[in-house]
C-alpha cells in the first residue's frame, strides 16, 4: 500500500492541452452560454486532472474511429484524445436531443 501511495505521489499523469478543430465559437454554436461554460469547465477539469486519464471521464470510443465522445449530462462532446502529444482536440459539442433524430 505504501508503495502504491508513493507511486501516486511521484508519478502523476501529464496534463493535456485543449485545442479545437475549428474555432470554439463554431464548436459551441448551437449551445447557450450556460452550456458552453459548463462544458468548457468540464474540459479544463479533464485536461488538468493529475490522477485520472481523459478516458475515465465518461468517454466512449467510436468503433473503427480514432475519435470518441464525452457524455456529460445531456451533452455530448466529440473529441480525439492524442496521448502522444498530450492533447484533446474538440470537434463538436451538442445537446443530446439534437443528435439522435
């Protein structure tokens, strides 16, 4: 147990940079300011968390694709998590009700 605790304290995962495939206004264009703020805060939390991988935050990969999505409440954020460059590339954010019609 002490070895695990020592490892956790001395070797935290790297933080990720957040980038947008298009400008942020385009990514969040269909959402209100409250939703944009909520999703931006979630992305920042995922990117800077020292003890959890981005894959631990309700991430679902798309079969046959390198991209996936975060499912947060009634929102879906479509991203690519690039572990080689420690970057989360955001493609689009949508309210769930607008996706599955």
